[in-house]
C-alpha cells in the first residue's frame, strides 16, 4: 500500500456528496481525476491542512485511523436545514386565520398565515381541531377562527375562546363559487372572509352575537313555549283535515276540548272517533304544558309594565334580545326587528318598498302582537295617535302597514326604556301596578 497527501476538505466533500466516488475499484486513474476536479491548486492547497489516506487491497481510499472524521459531529446540509426549521426561537407569524366548516363528525379547516395564500384544507375531529388550534398559538402572536352558525350551537366557539383564540361565529350565507359547492371550498372562503374582516372590511362577514350560557338557557325555555304552541296547532290541523276529507265539514276552534268534541263525536263514525281520540289525548297534554310554561314566563317578570305590553311578551322579548346595550342607535334596533323598508334609489330618485324582514322573526311576531294590545290600552301613545284613523279603518292592507309603523316605534321605545334613555311616563304610557311578591314567586 502507498500513502498520499491530499486536501482534507476535498476528500470529505467527495465522501459526503457521493460515496461511490470515493471507491477507486483498483484503478488509480479514477482517484487522480477526482483530485483534479475537487482539489484546489497547489498554491492554495498548501495553506490547507493535509490528510493522509491509504489505498487498501480492495482499491478503496481510506483515511488513517487517527484522522477518521466523527460522523456524529459533522451534520449534513439537510440536517442543518431541518434543525433550523424546528428551532423554537424562530420569529412567530403576526396573525393566523382559521376558516372552519363545522360538522358533527369532521371539521374542514383552512389556514392562512399573515399575507400568504390559503394553505391546503385539513380534516379534523373536534378534539383534533382543538389540539391543532392550540398549536397555532405557539406559531403566531394572534390566532383568529370563524365558523358559521348552525345546529351545532356555540360549544366550539366557547372552547376556542377558552384556549385564547379570537373566535367568531358568522351568519350562514351561500358560499358557493360558480357551480361548485363542497366543504373544502367553504372552509377556504371562510378563511378569506375572516382575513378581510380583521383587516377592517366589516362588510365581508356578518358576525353573530353569542349569548352567555345563562342567556341561552333562558332563551331556550322561552322558545319551548312557542314550539309547544306550534305543535298543538299542527296536530289540531291534522284532526280537522281528517274530518273535512270525509265530508263532515270543518271543525273550528279548539275541537279537542270536551265541550266542542262532545258536539262532534255523535256525528262521526267510530273509526274517525278512534283517530281523533289519539290526537285529542296529545292535544290535552300539550295544552296543560303550554299553560304551565305561560305561567312561569309571566311570573318571571318583577317590574311594573305599561298596560298592553304583557308580562309574558316582555319576558320573551328580553330573553330574545339579551343585551339592549349592544345597539348603538335606533336604526340598528329597527333593523334587528326587520322593520326597515326595501330601497332602490339612484341619484335624486328614491324608491322604498315593503319591510325587509331581515331581523329576528320571533321579535317581529312579539311586537306586532303587542301593537294590537297597545292600541286598546294606550290610546294616548303618540304612534297610536298618529295612525289611529288608519288602525280604526276597514282597509286591512293599510291597517297592517300602520301596525308595522307603530311596531317599529314601539320596539325603539322599549330599547330606550331598557337602556335608560327615557321612561314610560315620558312616552305617555300608562303603567300597571307592580306584581305582588306571591305572584312573582315561581
């Protein structure tokens, strides 16, 4: 064997980039060509530390034992790059945006980091989504998330907020792009809208106000009364339809009550009576439950109310709105009730149409019912005085329009009273005496 001296860095470069290049295979000319291609000129090589190597019997160039490099201490370029990417001290992103298309089994999540493009959509279960969201907090200074309101409620919103994520719930909208509609596109669209909303474009997303758990519990109790009433109405209509379809006429009113049903039963065949008695039992049970809920709602009121407002109606209205202070002006209050007109205007021409009905239908129903009572019990209420002639007329169309106009004023006045801007006496309303303690007890 013979020993030669070559540049140490040149030999290491050969061994790391292509191990096969270090194999001579018994041919010395291969080694000489490598030295010409990788070694520096002699003038520069003298300044570098030299290394001795030997060619063994197999023709392979090997370093001497005392000069073997420590492979554990010499990391490759790939290893250095990976270490750099995993460095926890690298600068965080300023903002990360998560668009979530929420479903019961899987959630499609699109992520956008600062001003970069939206990354690929990922699928997570609820627990996986929470772990993924928590990890984003270590990657950015601020993390935002949004999903659409739906049957899943606000549980995900509250859990994201507990992690420290600035979560939003948006009103459901059509996110279809052209002729394509699927969950991944919805997640990407939500992430894009969230980014624009945070940057200041408030028109890109309609944010839903999330109630507290206590407010949500009270609202659910109020809505259950309305659901029971709707169920009773549906079952009663099914009984009327059965009798009408057999040519026995229309049963009007509460036909399931004992007196009314006693008048119809002798006129009907036995098989129809059998069918009606099933609905009658359910309707009587529903009626008892409705009466119990109505009593509980009325007894929840603890203050003196203007005549015609109704304790049950005011309790339900308060539970639907939740916080009256969230409305900055009267226009927002009217819009929340849906009492704003459609408009198609250009230049000096202004065209107003019927109301938009974009607000809460439950609030609109409560206020309209309240209006017809206020007409009777509050004759000096300014909106009633203004529309009294129309409200007392025979034109049903104009009466409905006048009722809507009074309803808008009434909803705004209730907002003013609840926020301390005015009092019932200042509005010319007659108050009922406050409820007694035994009447208010549940």
